[in-house]
């Protein structure tokens, strides 16, 4: 099924102002991961107002799932994340955050408003009997952080069976490095596996005036750092995508005391599963250097979200749909970078894809993701709604090779 252009125009006119209102309300009331209580209530209230959507609350602790179903047909899902970041907003808007130190600096307020707009359109289309099948609207908590068990919102939703009957899942992310009218897509691995390592170099401390009587872990650290910063270029294939960085080193208490240990924390980012396992192994091998200096080490890894892997068939449908709707749209084809995205858990389980939606303001400022001046051109909201809504409509009609 391809929705006629006149219907889309009428739907756009009906929700354009509402999208901005929803987004700005959410922007003023940001909540951190697994604390999206008011956000969840706002979303569930809107879904119930639409009249024919079955609503589940407290999904994955603070998430919401709306479901529309009519007749036989596929079951597909559309996902938006809802959480904010611990950042003090500096935009100066009259709708800026009302919560000190919490800000929607990654566009999740826009994602949530867009999915509400999609739900409204589908609610109306189902009432009119225009669509058969089942569509789930996944308002996911906690994309930015994990709980005390190390899980973010996406794997929590999967554990609760939300995707068990779903055949395909789609999503978007607003993109501040492209203007409105541009989308970025990529087949296959598009964002990184994200792992955090914690290591200790263990020696024996002593008086700073008698270093020969110690096994100085800071001295050992020099060789570790040299090997660490060379391993990606010399131990990982140039054909693999990988990055290794150290973000924190802690040691020592005074100028004249050689410490007993040095603690190091860093991040490991890769695309392929094979590169992921190799990089972890190579980094641990770096710390084994300490044994040749009479020291020892402890090395542990917290495995984060898997690499986002976009299904080529879903991507092809997204692009075809975008071009049908917006003939002048510009499609950029390249990976999204080395950031993490827990939507990767969902596309690991079932076919799916995420695209990046241009949203930058034409003011010459770098309003990047996770910055205190992040902002969007709200004209992108309507575009996001209709690309996802029409792609979902075609998936429900079986207009795909998935």
C-alpha cells in the first residue's frame, strides 16, 4: 500500500503544530534513564486519548508500549527512546529544561514526539479500516544509561517479550551534522559495540627517595600506555573499524610516596563481533607487560550495547519511501560513527534499521549531540513522522523482501 499524497498532506496539516507542542513539553521536563515517570505518564495519556490503542505501562521499568491491531497481517514495531542526559542546558529557550542539570541533549524529546505523531496517524488510519496487521509503538526508557544489572532499556524490553511476535523494527535519530532535507543511511554495521574496561597495575610501593626498593606501577604504566596506543594500528586489521581510548587514570597520595597500584579505565569500540573479541584480547595482553617488570595486573570488561546492524532490505524500503514522499531529499550513505546505540539489541534480534534525520539549525553554531546547546530545526519532526509512518504502512502491506 502506498498512501496517496493528498492524505499525507492532510495528516501533516493536522499534526504539525501538535508535534512542536509535544516536543517542547517533553524538552521542559527531561528525565534521566529509568526515571522517565512523568514522560511515561504523558505518553500513555496521549495514546489513550487517541482512543483505539492498547497501552502497556511500566514496560522495562518506565517504558510504554502502544499496540494497534486489526485483521491479519504482519506485526511491525517503531521505536523511540525517551531519556535525557545529566547536562545543564544553555540554549536560552523559553521552553528550556525546568530541571536543573538535566537536559534533552540527544534529541529523545524529538524522537518521542515523532512516535506520538505516528501513533496518531495510525490510530486514525486503523479507525478508517485502511490498514490491517499489528503495529507496536515502543517508547523505550534508558538508552543513555544502564541499571544496576548493567542493562539499558532495549534489552529490558526484549527480556519482557516485546519483540517476540515482531517481524521488523524501525527507528530514527535526529542528526545535527545534516540540515533538514537530508537523511543518512548505512547498510550493515553502522554504530559501535561499546565496551568499558577496568584495569589495575599492581606493584609494591615505598618511599620516593628509595625507588629501587619498590616495584613502581607508575613506571610500568609508561610501557603499558605506549603499547596501548599502538595496538589499534598494529594489532587490528586496517579493514576493521576499531577505537581504544583511556579516559581515567588514578594513583598516588603524595609526592614522596610511590603507590602500590594504578587504576585505568577506558572504552573499546568496534563494529564487527570478531574485531570486538580481538580488541578485548589485545588490550588485556598489553597489561601483561607488567609481569615482565615484576608487577601484576587485574583486567575486567563491562560489555555494553552491540553494534547497530541495519538490515539492507529495511534500509532500501526506508530510502524508497523517503524519496517517494520527498523527491528532493538528499540521501547520504555512510556509517553513523563510533557512538553507541542500544537499538542494536533490537536489530540483533530481528530485521530492522535506523536512519539519521537531518535537524541542524542554520545559525553557524556547532550544536552537536550531548552538548549543552544542542537544538533542532523542528521542521524535521514532520519529515520523521511521515518517513517512518509510510515505511511502516508498506511493511504492514507486505511491500518488502524482509
